[in-house]
């Protein structure tokens, strides 16, 4: 990414661009820079590729706008499809790999808050993802993981669907704890899915204990519900398996 490209944008016509620095923490699908100007700091997300499944940059941009209104995500300012980058508000804060109970409660409430946002898009098709990986990854281990995942999808038919706007990638690198709030970044995999997918991702990514999982469910639903643990366990297996297959596909590509 070159600062000369940014200087040509009308968005910066009243600002002087001072520096563009590569950030130390990088994702797999983007190259992230911090832009410092005379008025503010910005995050520049240069897209590496859209070849991985289920990425729509336009939908990502629109969704992040909706979430930013609720102060849950950095405000997105500009999407440049031609040059494959996005400009958003720069958020200062820290990533945490382990949560205290109060932090967990606050995070779950934040997730529930963006789950309430209505978006117009098709339901996320998990079966389609596993079929994709079944064609791409032919080794025995991958096929075992895929078959196990299909079995869990069958189990989930016992439960009522609870469709919401889901982030789909709630790992610690995408969660920023600021002084006054929690900001969720990288909405490229956002879509409509069962709310338990995001709850399962929190359980897996933060390695929650059984006691912490109960706290998570109690915080989200504010009451005990029959079969929630079983539904959560199935989604945990599905989430872990999707992550394993996604990383295997990166290695293959």
C-alpha cells in the first residue's frame, strides 16, 4: 500500500497525510496499516484476496456501518473496490486471550447487542462450506473432520433455529478492549446464522471452562433453557472443525 494512492482521495482533501505504518498484528485476508494525518488516525485494510469462501466486501462495509452506530465496531469511512482497500476509524485498545468473569459478561452482552441488528441477506449455509472443503481436501483426516461435522449438523435439526447477524470469526485478534467499551473488528465473514455459532466461537477461542460456559449462557439468555448445553456443544465441534479445514485450505492454496 502506498501513501500516494491515499493522497489522491477526496476523503483526505482537507488533511495532510503524515505517515503510513504496517501494523504488527496482521490477519490472513488483509494487510493492515495505521495512517496518521493532521486530523486523526485511520486503519487502512488492504485486501489480500477474496478467494476464501463467503467474503463480500460490500456486505462487510454495510454491516460494519450498522454495527458502528451501536458503538460496537470502528466506523468505516470508505470502501475502494478498484484498489481493494477499506478505510476505517482506528481503535486503540488491547486484545485478551483470557477473560475474567466481568470481562466475559461484558463481551457476551456486546455480542448480544449486535445480534439484535437486522440485516437483509441469506442464511449462512454451513453444509455448503463442508461440501466445499470435501471437494478441496481429499486426505483421510480432513474427510473424517467433514463427516463428523455433517453428523453434528444432523443433530442440530432437533433444535429451533435462532437466526441473527453473526460475526463468524470472534477470535481474540478481532476483539479490542478499550477503556470504555469493546470493539469488534474484521466483519468480512459476517452473515446470518444461528446465534450459537458466535457463542461457540467464544467458548473455543477463549478456552472457557464448563462453569464459564454456563455463565456465558446465563448472561445471554438470563434464564436456564433446556438443551442449550447440547446445542452449544454441537456448534463448538462445528466451529473447531471449520477452523481446522480453513487453515488446511490455506496451506493447500
